[in-house]
C-alpha cells in the first residue's frame, strides 16, 4: 500500500473514532440529564402540597402546591 494512502486512511480512522467518541459522550450526558429530571419529578410527585425541595448540586428549588404564608409575603 502506498504510504500516503495508508497515512490518509489512518487519519480518517482517527477522525471517525474521535467523532464517534464525541457522539457517545453527548448521548451519555443527555441520558444522565434525563435520568436526573425523572428522579426529581418522582421525588416532587410524592411531596405534600406546600413542600419545599432544595437540591444543592443542581441548584434546584421546587415549591409544590399552595405556597406557605411566609413565601407569599416575600
């Protein structure tokens, strides 16, 4: 095989592997985000009205149902 052709094919294979890696990593991140949202939805669904849920890592604050009096004044 011609060295130039072999080098070109090797570069193409490297580029395709990198592209595949980026695609798999982005799909994994998307799936992780979906799972986190699903978990948050499940936790909120089981809370009584007026409850407050704080999550530090995602900086999420959820208040369910009717708001307590101290939240309405603020």
